[in-house]
């Protein structure tokens, strides 16, 4: 979406077909975004807890939670967590190594609307069927089953409303804090590359491990300030901190991919016109990467909506989210009752997906040309 038309036009004038221009020009230029998306998907799979725990699949993540919650051993939990963090570090290193010495920006970009092709016949039906299959198997079938099984159950509306309010507020605050911190790290990546890479390792760390790790420094604070131990705000601060540390890579990778389109010449030009480093970032880098910032906020917001282990451990007393309610119902074998908070998570996420997707599409330079 953020690629320049001139690269595709140059490929066409050199004799490439539309398919050839896509495969040999557009796809290689999209490598940073594709690599970032693949890294996030792999790390999300490594750190997933809710699905594998409910389906009784033994993974390193379930081993971490079991070692802490059943056996009470933080040392064993750390031993299970280290391979996950090592796998995340290896993925990050391989992606950066493969991109080393290569450029993916268009310094002489001509920002005009990208050309589109209207399909017809078999191609149109095939494209429609492919998109409908993704929507049907990824959303409509599971959501439809949940809705059908929940029809005969009267929901606990007051409890659901409180949980929905908590979910939306924590998702919004967590997304803003995480994107702000990730943006600062991405802008300073040239001077502090190691800090950005280390911060990304949290995405492969299970939420339970992140929460257990935060309990140690929190205990020191509670000993120094005994009144903070019972403070409602202290629990929320720890929870927001856990979200930011856990989901930093989810925000950092899209933002870093968006900032890769900013050439050094752009920044030098802004500095030459009297801008400070912060001013150059505000005037040049952030506007160019605005779509990536919105994408990062979307990913973090949705991840916070369904984050379970960290919320279970760090949440203040009587502070339930929809994910916690769904887990409690599922543990009690009340699957029909669990359908209501599960569907509410989907309903809350859908408007954010639609709105932010449109904002991302409109953020392309020259989109209104």
C-alpha cells in the first residue's frame, strides 16, 4: 500500500507483465512488512496459552504456567521460558541478518494511487471465494457456533458490562502506552539497536512469565510502601507494564517497517532546515510511518483484549475482563455461558479493525490525489 507507482511503472516499461512486476518488484519491496508479519505470527504461536490449555496440548507455555500455578516453582517456570525467549531471539536475528545491506525504500517516490485491476469471470469468482473462505472459517463458523450454543443461556449482564468496560479501557490504555514506547525505541534504533531487539523478545514470552517476573520488583515496592500493596492503582500499573513489555514486538515490528521508508536524505533535509532530532521525527518520520503506527495500535489493542495469563495474575481484586470471564466459565464446563464474553470480545474488536484499516488505507501519501 505504501509503495510508489514509479517502481511498478519502470518494471512495466522494461517489458514486465503485471504479474512479473508484482513478483519481481512489489513483493521484494514488501519484504520488511512480510518478515515482520511472519515473525509476529510465529512468536504469537510460541507464546499462546489459552487455546493450547483448553485443548490439552502440552507446550512450553503450558509448562510454564503449570510449573508456577501447580508446583509453585518459579525456577522451573524460568527453565521452560528460556527456550521460548531463545527462539524469539533467533527469529529476530535471522530476519535482521537477511535484511542486512539491502534497501527497500524509494527515494524518488511519486505518490499517486496504485493501479487496480477489475477481475471478471472465473478470476473474480475465485478471488471472492478465497476471501469468503478466510472470513467463513476464521470468523463466521466459530462465532456462529458460539451464538447458537448461547441462545438458551441468560447472560449475567451486569457482570458482562463491567468486564467489557474493563476490557476496552485496558485495551486502549495498553495500546497507547505500548505504541508510544515502541515508537521511541524505533526512532532511536540507530543509536540503540540492542535495546529495540531486546524489547522485542517479550512477545515470545508467555504472559504468565511476564507477570511472575514483575511480581519480584513489585514485592520490593510493596515492602517499601506497605500501603501500595492494597492499592487498586498499583495493580493496574503493573498490568499495563506487563502488556507493554509483552506486546512491544507487536508494535515495534510494524513501526520499524514503516520507518524503513524514511531515507537518511529526508531526515538530513529536515535537520538542514533547522529541525532538531525530535522536530525531524515529528515533521518527517512520524507522518511517513503513520499507517504503521495505526497498525501497531490495532494489533496491540486486539492482543490486550484477549490477553489472559498476565491479567489473571496481576489484575486487582474483582477486576475481571471478558477474557477472564470466558476462561472462568470454560474451566467450570459452562461452555454456553462462555460464549457471551467470547462474542463480546469479537464485537469490540471488529469496529476497531474496520476503523483502523480504513485509516491505514487513507494514510498512504497521495491517497487522496
